[in-house]
């Protein structure tokens, strides 16, 4: 029997009323989200809010609410809960400068000058060994190591960067990944034309990806001609990509630039139109007052690498002065070969303020909160990603870490910033979430086959040593 049309309309109305009343009732008005509850939530938001008994609500890859636990639990029904009683919940750390595939060269040649290390050892070792397979395995090892120290985003400069991107994406990490431009035949691209073509394809492929930001990375002013630098910058600007470069990282670079360009490295790059709000300069050690003014005006992000600068004895970046000039200064490991040799960002957090203090002979040179800022929100600003990451705020990507506080080095705690800066270690990081996905839970990596990466690193060690006549 056919239902009269009028009855069907009534049915629809009844259903609508039922649905609305359900939504208006207590249970129905709760939105569902993944919740991290019971921890001390250190947001690094604009007012540096900290919630002693806090919670973070995540929907998809985004944070939808942060605040006191009772408020968040009243508004959100938990789809999945991570209980973090007595633990710290922080934004994921940002490693603003590294070369991840170089994990496979870790410890190959240390205790030499940067110039010797590059030209006598690393460039020849790379020519003989760096293939796409090398880059993939080096990246797998590096993502495992970085996740273990609470890194959720890293900026990289290397070759076969598309392979770095694929491995980074597979591990669920966020990356600003720069394909190297350099004025000699590189392991992947043998000419400047090939570098440009490879990088353009690389930029096109990753446009709009939620995790991967592809970028051109002209190595430095001492390895790239004016044309190479300008070509890389033009390509970046065509695709609204960042530009990664080593900037004023050694005294020789500064001296040669004055001699050859009649300007400091910063002023030379400004003169040829490369500096802008999309540039991320690694190191920025030799930057005088005039340079710092230009870097601030052009909104260039700078990344300080304390371990690397100390290990190669490059010099000390004027971090307090750069911060005072309004420059966004992030933190990086550099390395991992020849200039660190690990990817432990918590070690950099520990070293950065100690290096500043001893250099200035003042314990006030840089404080604990400033250092946590450099590892999080200022690191995001240095990468020009502060709208996306760097703090726990509604609308930002759900990149966060849970740090356990039950080890002897973690107690007692009077000041949370001091604890993170001076007492906690990478081994205290328990759980890591990137874009809402748990990539490490209770110290167990979820997205990388760590054992396979370690075994392969040992295999590569033999191969590399043999290629250099070390065996
Ligand atoms: Zn570097």
C-alpha cells in the first residue's frame, strides 16, 4: 500500500524534532574529539598560558580546544583518550636545520675545520655513496631519532629530497624539505638545469600536502653563484615555497664576501634580491648590527645550531641581540655528521642558553623560557609556519608531545620552563603526536621500523668505509 504524501512529510518533521531535542540534551551537545587529559599543558600561546590540570581536544589533524580539563571534558566526548597524569604536554619541538640522510655518515670524520670537512671528506664521500637508497635509509634512521627527542617538524637540506619527503611522509612527520642547489655536480643532479628541473617537479608534486613543505635550498653564497641563488629564489617564489640557505656560517665566508662582493653575506643576499619573508637562514653567526636590522626588516627566519657551532668552532651567533632586534630565532641540530653528531633537539635546548651565558659571561644572557620558545613557537616563526604549528592553540595542527615526569632527573619541579631547558632529557619524551596521529606511544615508535633502520645503518657503515679505503 502506498503511503499518502502528507504522512511522509509528518514523519520527516517528527524525525527532525527528535534529532534537535537529542542535540539540545546533555549528551548530544558534546562534540567528539581525541582528548589528551590530566597533564600540565604548556601551550606557548600568545600569553604563554599553562593549565596545571589541562586537556587538549583534537579532531582530525587539528587542535579544536585547549584549556582546563573540566571545561574540555564538558564540551567534548572522547573518541580516544590519552591519559597523562602528572606529565607535561607541550607543542612538538621544531628542528630548524639539519641534513637527515647524513645520519649514515655519523662520526665519519670529526675534529677538522668546516672547510676541510666539506672539501676533503664529505663532498668526496657523498660523490661515492649518496644514492636514492642511501637517502631513504638515512631518513628512516633520522626520523626515528628525532621523534624520540620530541621533534615533530624538521627543516632539511640535502639531495634526492623527494625521497626524503616520501620517507618523512610515511613516518607521519612534518618537514620543510629543501632540495640542494650547489655549483658542482651533485649526487642527484649533475647540472644547474637538472637541479632546476628536479626541484620544480618536486615543488609541484608536494603542493598542498598537509605534512610536507617542499623548498629549494641553495647551499650557501660560497658554493652558489649569484645566478644559482637568484634562480633558486625565483623558483621558490613561483610556488610560494620557503628558501633554505646556510647564512654567514663561517668567518671565511664573511671575509670572502667582503672581498668579492664588497658586502657582508647578509647584505650581498639582500642586494641581489634573495632575502625576504620566505627565507630561512641557518646559523647566522657573523651578523653585525646592520645585518640584524636587514634580517628583521626582511622578516628572515634564523636558525641557531649551538652544538654544531661549538663542535666546528665556527663562532657564536649573537642570539640575544638577534632576539632583541625582533628576528625569529629557532633552534637546530645541524649535522648529524661532522657537526653534532646527533639529532637530539633536547640537547640543543640544554646547550643554547649555556653557550649564550658563557659567551656573555652573564647568567642573564638567555633564560629558560626563551629557550623553550626557540624550540617551539619561535622555531615555527623562523620557518614561517607560526600560523600552522609552534603552540597548542585552537586551529593549529595537532603536533604535541607528552613528557613523563617520573624519572629521578625530573623531580622536583618548581618551574616548568627550567625543567624543560635544564633537567629533562630526550629519553623522558613518552608519546608524540603529529597532525593528530600518534607516531610514538609510551616510547614505542608506531610509524618507523627502527630495527630495520639500525641494521641498515650498520650495513652502510661497511660499504662507506670500503668506498673510502678505510678497511
Ligand atoms: Zn647545515
